[in-house]
């Protein structure tokens, strides 16, 4: 037998309270809770704010201020799924980057609103899942998964060397794309990725294979090819990235080697990254050194060290410092530091 929210409220409230507004309020709360329990859509996100000083290598002066997204780019998202039966489910995800320091959307002026993710897909445990729309690239996922600073555009040498140094071309997410991910088999999984040129040229492709059986060792190998896009011209490039990690308990070690061929400018880059995270109390000491060795131009050497302390499962505070050097250039030394807080919801 089913009961209305008002009848259920009357059954659990004292008799003296079942005739007044308290019963109605309780009924509304019960109705809202029932709808929430049946809903497959959730709101989530992250806000990262810090205060500090930034001096980029090759610039003459530093900039002090309050900034959004130094450790993780702030964002707001929606996601949901529906069970279609027989092991098949449908799902979607819509994520928008934001700059909390100024109350602005996007990572920069002109960025697409749903630039982080905007896709719909189908999933089956037997054959994996396929996502259509704007998807985060497997290269970006591998880069952030195998370095101690994660997806930090402010302080991760790996992320900075691959995505902000003019080495790999193309964004960390591709529009007009199809991403297929295999199921996990004996610790192995893989992806195949394509972004259509849609008549303007610039079709992008990528593939990856990962090993993670839940033990201390994990590894990944990723390849992607980016072509010129008629609407947003970029250099043609081919990128390989191999990554490993080993968790010994008292320390987790990370290593990455990458190679980028920019065929438009006829320059290739070799990337070397090594890092570690050491648990201490409710936090971790993080450190990483990375280097870019191009076939032409200045070498880049970056070293970051910091401490990340968790106040709860959703909130952490951090203090980071970075040395970034371009060899043989005027004002080639850059030093930055930040103290900040991240909150997830």
C-alpha cells in the first residue's frame, strides 16, 4: 500500500501537530526527498581560490593577486544517467569552467560555456561506453593522472609543459567528438577518440591504453594527432606520452616521458617528468621536476614543491612554490607561489 506525503507526515507526527502548517511542511519535505531519491541528475563542482605571486619565465615582473584555479580549474557541472535495462544505461554530462575571482564563466574571455565537457552517451558493462559531444582528451586524463599535482595549470610541470608551452597543439577537450572506452579487462582498458573536421579540415584522432589492476603499479600510453582547423587554425602536431606510477605506501612515485612533433614548424620536443607525493598526517608533500628539450629554441626546466592538507573529504588547503626557467633567455627565471583553498560539492 502506498501513502501520500501528507498521510505519511500525519503518521509520524504527534496528533496535536497533524492539522496545522507543520504537517504540510513535513509533507513537502517528504515529497521533495522522494523526488530527489528517484532523480538521476546531480549538481556538482569545484571552487579553487588562492592568493600569491606569479612571475612567468621570460617576463620582467611578477603579478600579485587573488586567483581562481591555480591548483584545479574551478567549474560547475550537471550529470545524470538512466537504466535502460539489460545492462544498458544512458548518461550525460555538462560542465562549465568558471573564474571565481571575477565571477566570470570560462577559462578565458571567449571560451565556450560548456568547455569542460558536454556529451551524451551509452554504457554497457560488456562492451564499454561511447560518448558524443565535447569530451576531455585521453592525453589530458593521462597527464593529470600520473603526476602529483593532478590537473594544475598553475603548478603541475606536466600540465604546463604539454598544454601551455606551445608543444602539443589543440585543447584539453575536443568538440564534435566521439570517444569510445573499453570495459576493464584484467586491469587493462583503452580508448579510441576522433573529432570530426566537419568540412573545415582539422580532424583530430587519439588512442590510449591503460593498466591499473588496483595494485601499487599503474601505467598508461597515449597517442594523439591534431590537424589544422579552418575556423581555429592550429599547428599540426603528433604527441606520445608514456606514464607510470608506483605507490609504496610511504611514498608514491610518478614518471612520464613524452614526445611532440610539430610538423607545421618542423620542431620536435622531448619531455621528461618525475615526481613524488609523501603522505604526512591529513595531507601530502608534493614535488615534481620536469624538463622540455626542443630541437630548436630554449630548454625549459620546472620544479614545484608544496603541501596539500585535507580539512575534510571535500575541502583542502594548499601552499605551493614553483621555479620555472628558460635557458639562455633574458628574464629567463620565473618564481611563483600560492596559498589557497579548494572546495568540492
